[in-house]
C-alpha cells in the first residue's frame, strides 16, 4: 500500500466497487458530514434524512435479515412505544420517529456489513483514510482562512470562528470541535486496528505508526487533534494512548501513562487544563464541581453524574416519566437531567445490550471510548453517536473474523484415543 494517497487514487478504487459497496461507502461518508449551510439547527439536514430513509429501505427491506441487530432494535423501539403510551397524555411523534429512524438505519447498516459482507479490510481501511484526509483538507482550508482574517466562509463550512479557544480552532466538516475530535478518534482507531489485523503481527508500537505506510495518516491525525482546540481531542488522545499498553509492558507503561497525565496538567494550554479539570471533577460525581471546571461541558456531563446520584427506589427512575419529560422541564439547562428521565433505566440497559451485542466488543478499547462518551453509542437521539457506532461495527466485524481465522489455525488438541 503506498504511503501517500491522493483523492484521485481513492476515486479510482471506488469505481471498482460493486453497487452495494458504493452505496454503503457513500452513506458512511455523507451521513457523518455536517455541512452547516444546508443543516438545520440540530445538525440533521434533509440530506441526512434522505440517507437514513435509503439505508432503511436497502438494509432492512431489500437486504433484510433476522439479525441480532433487528431483534434488539425492535425491543429497543418497543420499550419506547410502551413508555410513550403508558406515561404520556400526548405524544410528540417526531421525536419517536426520529429515534426509530436512527435505530433502523443502524439495523440496515449492520445487515449489509454482517450478511451482505460489503466491506473487505482494504476497502474499509481506504474509506477511513479518505474520511480523515477529507476532514484534514477542510481543516487546513479553514485554518488558512482564519489566519487570513475570514470570520465566515460557508463554502468551506466556516460559519463562525472559535479564536477565543485557540488561533487555529476549527470544526472542519463537523458541527463543532468536539464532534470533529470524536470522528477523528474513531476513524484513526479503526484504521490502526484494521491495519493491525491486516498485518497479522500483533499490536503496533508508537514508532510503527510513524513509518510507511502509516506516517502521513498519523501526522494528519495528530495535526487535527492538536490544533482544533478541543478539550475532547486531548481526552481522546489520552484515551487512545492506552492502545499501546499490553500485558507484557503494563508494569512500566501504566506509570508512564500516569506521569503523562500530570505532565499534561502542567502544560500552559487553556483547553487542555479545562479538560483535565473536568475529568477530575467528574470522578467526584459532584455536579457543582463539574460546572466549576467547565460550564459548557457540564451540560453534557451533568446527566451522567446525576444518574449515579439518582434515587433507584423510585419506579420513575426505572421506567421513566415519558417522552420529552426532560425537555419539557428544562432539566438539561437546570443541570437536573439524568440519562433516564424519559424512558428510565430499562432503556439505558437495553442500549448497552444493543451496543455490546452489535457494535462494541466489551474487551476492546472501542468499548472504553463509548463508556467515556467519546466513541459514539446507541442510546438516545444523538445522531452522530449512531454514525460512530456504525464505524465501530465494521471494526468489530473484522476483529471477529480475525479471531475465527486465528482459531482455525490453532492445532487441535489430541483426544485420548490418539495418545
């Protein structure tokens, strides 16, 4: 595989794909992009709705299969309906239909990956590299425009600047920097993991990722993560560094990791310091400390913290209050929201069963990313979380294929009759 790839080479490879492969590749690229000039306020424009409908049509109705994703998706949506009909006097159907759309677009994608086998390792690795290269190009264009004095340039998705956060702060093809960071983390992790499987020689060392054919992919990734001025990007890099810890080196790598954490804490970077303070505050499970550490992050982290402090003796905690309860009572703004205000703990449990059954291997770094909130997930109506879960599903698929192939190569134990 050549070290430097060009858009022309990617398009040449794209032409060789089957129609179903082309559809899936285009879906993954466009479903993850948020081009602000055509998006609505929630960041889910008409093109995303069309893509969602097409994936459901192709993956569920045309190439449907009785997959585990289908059954878990039905159970997940059935609980939402049960809660809505049981606890709501009036139902806002738009939010339910949007949720069902996300669930079944994922089901359709899962079917194409596991039953139609639309991806090979080469195709998926090229797709991840293309997504990261495209994001890098827009990142550089935005940064050059900011340095040139532009504050808005819709053609390159620059609708506002974040110069207070950093001189090169940008969102590339995503809604904001934190979304940008999450997409790059998942894409790079998927690239490294799938390349590792393709090589078949175990985990990479840090130095390996700065050699051909990974050098420029790694450099582009680090440039984006280090210059976008996102606290989430710093946390993501710290989390990704766990990839290099193995059973053989954990004795000395864990101290290095801890030392790195404290070294980062002494670096004079506003976003980095804020991120580390947020991590420390979150560990206390104190909503007020999280708010003091980072007011903007508090609105995202407070629901998690509040969830640990919820009253689990109440039936509302387990079964929820009904659709839009949190929205109608302004719980997020008031820092009173939990993860189960609307549908209860039951739906949260179902979402984790869904995620660990279909998209994330429990004993993988990807699962840790999900739990940390930086690697997607399969709960709620956060649309980019489902897109990231789709990417992780393909990574999981190839990890499972690799395990099967390795098991086939293992010599069978001799039974007593052969001794």
